[in-house]
């Protein structure tokens, strides 16, 4: 038996015994987000099942200390990340390296470190960064796919899609183009995890190999008990940004003065949302909530409202709501259309249509018995599709496939 076959046999043996060594890699954003939560949640999930997990992480705060030129170059190739990850791979000898976010500090250089060490790479994809410099497929408040099928995503540079800067956008576009030409995306990653089928479709449209992409939703670090919805209010929880459909939300609530609405979150629209909430009867602004506070709020909510006007990935607030048994009213758009089943786990409305949103809310709150039945179905759907047990089984299968490749 050659060395590769022997190593594969040892790894497969550990998989069959339920123990693996996994190196997790994550690049934290300056603004905390759902990807950070998934990174921590899956670490806890693996360790709970007896797997050995080591983590390598970097933080985007370091960008403030560096020149624009250095950041641009290191976005394409960060030799420090390559060196640091290679050292861990040689010392820890993991069976698989699971990456979450690598942008911009870690850089794709870490894939090459894994290749040097002979360790397969699994990359979770939560957004559209690999096919769009802005990672959102959104421009000027509208869905935009101008860069989706281009080898060099120059429209994103022309329109300064990343951080409103052509220079910063050029750095991201350059990283995408260089590594596409080098074959990094196709050859250095063994398995991509897309969090929804819709996201997978967009990645394939952007020329990622379909045979390397599997779909696995996110998971929660701790699964809450189901709530009762006894608070009687609707809830919006998320980043306060234009693409989240907040104008549609507040416009709908001008027609719903008798239905309480709580808004939780923070972001660039905080000041305006705070002021507008004061002028609407029944609307209260809670600001940023801690995880336990938000969970309690979710359990008592009768509905979660997700009026987004862009292609969401898999919002953690939506997953949390499903775990609590809270139905969701969402935009009939992208992944949201896939996650929420009409009249089973929630309802959908045309994006940006405040009147349609108001009508759906009106109909749902007018039938509490139907909502009660729907809560039970939401919880059942969560257990069947998104529970920690399901997630761990899927992770094991994904790691097994990556090792085989």
C-alpha cells in the first residue's frame, strides 16, 4: 500500500469511528455577522461529537494598520497566512481543512498551503463573493448580475461596488480574476458548501464546477426550545441597511397600526429607523440585542418579517426563528423562496410591495388558530432539515467525500 492509500485508509477509519481532525479557518469581518456564528457553531458541533478541532483565524481590523497597496496585494496572496497555516497543518496533521471566510486577510494562499501539506479543502460559501466583488449581487438597491459570468468582473470596478471605492473594488476584482486564471477555485478546493440550492445555482453560473458544490444549510450553536408567540408582535431582526427592505417594512406598517412591530438590530440606517419608528403607532425600536435577548424576543414573536430586496444567503435570524417555531413572512426572492414554504412554514410576498406585505400580515394575525398550527409545522421542519443531528451527519459525509477526492 502506497503512502497516499495508507493515509486515506487511516482517515476513513477515523471517520467510521466518528473522530476526525479538522482545521477550521476563518477571516472575521469588522462588523460581526452570521458567518462568524456558523464558524463557532460548527466548531462546537464537531467537538461535541468527539472530533479534534483546531482553529486559525484572522481579523479584518488589521487592515487599518496597512497601506492600500499592501492590502490589495495581500488580498490576492498573503504569504504570512500561507506560512502560518502551513505550520499548523504540518504540526496538527488534520484530515481536512474547512474554510469559512478567507477574504481579504487570509487570502486564497491558504488553499495552496493545504495543497503543499496534502490536506483536502472544504470551503463554506455564505455569500456571492466568488462571483461578485461586492459579494451581494446588488447595486443601487437593485439585484445586479453584471459580473456573474465574466472572467474579469470589471463592472464591479467601474461602479465601485466594494466599499464605494474603485481602488478597493479593483483589488477584489483582481483577486477573483487572478485565481480564476490560475485555476485556484477549480483545483485547490475539493468541496464547496453552498448554504442553499439557489446559491449553488449562482456559483455554477459563475463558472464554479457543479460537481464540487454540495448544499448544506447552517446550524445553530444551541437549539432553543420552541416559543409560543404569546407576545403577539411581529419582529424584524437584522442589519439596518437599505437592501434589507426596511422602507417596505415601515411603509407596510403605516397600514397596520393595530399590529405591534419590534425592530431589533443596528447598521447605517439606525438613526433614520429610530426616528421613523417613533412616528408609527405600535412600532418600537429595540436596537442591538444580545443573543439571549434576541432569542427570547424570537420565541415571543408571532411572526418574523424578512422583507429583503437582495439575494440573501441563509439569514441566521431566519434559522433561529424556525428553531423557535416562529413562522416567517419573507420576500419571494432567491434563497428566501427556497427556505420558506408557502402556508406551511410562513408566507411570501413580492419584494418591495408594502401593500402585499400588509395584506399578508393582516390575514395571518386574523387567524390565530392557523398560526398556532403553522408554529408546529415550522418546528417540525427545523428538526427534520436543520437540527444539529442532521447538520453533523451532512458534515461527516462532506468530509468523507473531500478526503476521497
